[in-house]
């Protein structure tokens, strides 16, 4: 039986230092029937040239050059042209095990899943792969349990790049243009479309820790996109999975106060004032609805303090160094 075509979408922007290692790990996959889509998002370093050179060496590679539109836009372009029965995303400064696709596809078929996720390992630039693929624990879950685990961040996580998807569940899905935390707007909606989701406990994806990346920058108002994503997820769950919304409401409330803690540390007073008001609006909207909150005694005390004054509560949590990174 022929192996199905699997599309790998790689959004690329100014990563000349890391790009060869990323693409090399993809073209050398033990699973060979690949469509490798390199989306150059208007790079102004040597990334564009590197993409073209790889395109000359491997006929499976499709290179797309476009004006800069951001990570979400680049991924959407890849989705628009992908022809594979299965789709995966890999970020261009990361790299993967040579068995990344083979193992994800193998266990997706065995478990008859719509989506499968492996674990990932944070690495630094000189790291080379050293992975034992023999002892793999495999767990498969139905929709509601998978969503619940995603909400609680138990096994499953919001990122899109350590997963393999059936093409059909991504039909109609788009990444939100111009957003940070774009994966958080996307992943819960995909999980809701899946009947079965599988987790394998082996790190086949290597996430590069580098200075200057988006996630390593200081907190700014733009980072409140993550709060908007969580707020939308909560409203989605209220409509479709009320029992999960009860769980998610507590998570959202504590993320709100976490954001307020971060806003208090911004030095720009104008930005700080704007941020405070945005967060207070979210807190007001969440607390005024009738969905119950599932919380223990300690959490209930914190929530009661937030109702009295979210600013005072955030200040106290900063002093006590609670959830401070």
C-alpha cells in the first residue's frame, strides 16, 4: 500500500542562522512521501536564498516568496496550497527527529485518530538529536476529555508544531492575522472537530531557545492577544461544552490576574493605563455571567480578593512572587 502524501508547512522569516538545520531535519525524514512547503514571509536576510537552494536540491520542496504578513499569514498561505492527506507545521528555527513524521503517522493510523501530538524538548543551538524511539506510551482520548486536558494543560498543549493533523479537520480553519499567541486562537477549535486525539510521550520535536524571539520579549499590550484567545475559548465552551466552561472559567480568571501582574511592571504609564482598563473589562465580562466557578478554598479566597480589587490583588501576588517568571 502506498504511503499517503504528508504536507509539512514551514513559515520562514529572517532565520538564516537556523534554517539549514531545520530543513535538513525535514528532508531526511524516514517517511519519504512529503510535500515540504517553505513559505518565505518577506525575509530580508539570506533565508530566501537558502529556501531557493534547497528547492533546487529536493523536488519535494515548494518555495513560496511573499510580502511580510506575519506567522499566521505565512501558515495560511501554506494551508492554501497544501495537497497532503495529512498536515504538520514546523517552525523554521526549530528542528525535528528524523522519525518525527514516521512515528506520528504510524500511531495515528494504529489509533484511528484525527490528530496526534508528541512531546518536545527545549534545546540550545549546538544540540544534536539523541532519541530512543523504542519505549513509547500511547494514550488516545475522545473529544471532551481531550479538550479538558488541553484546558488544564495536561499532556496536550496549545502549540501547533508538535502535531500531525488529518487534512479534513483543518478545512475552513485559519490562523488569525496579526496576532501573537496565534496558536491559542486555533488549537481548541481543531480539538473540537476531532473525534479521537492521541498523545505519544516521546520528544520528536526540538524547540530552539534563542534570544530575540517573540516569546522572549518583554510583556507588552500586544501580548494581551493571549488573553483574548482564552476569552474566546471560554465563550466557545459555554456554547458547546458547558461542563468544560466551568473548568475553564477559573483558568481564565487566574490568567487575567496574571496579565494584570505583568501590566503593573510596564514602565510606560500610558501603556500601563490602557492595559489595566483592557484587563478590567475582561474581568468584568467574565464575572458577570452565570457560569459556576470550579475552585478550591484557596482559589476562592483569591477570587474574592479580585472582586474587591484586581489591582490590589495583582500587587499582592507580585509581592508574594506568585506566578512571577
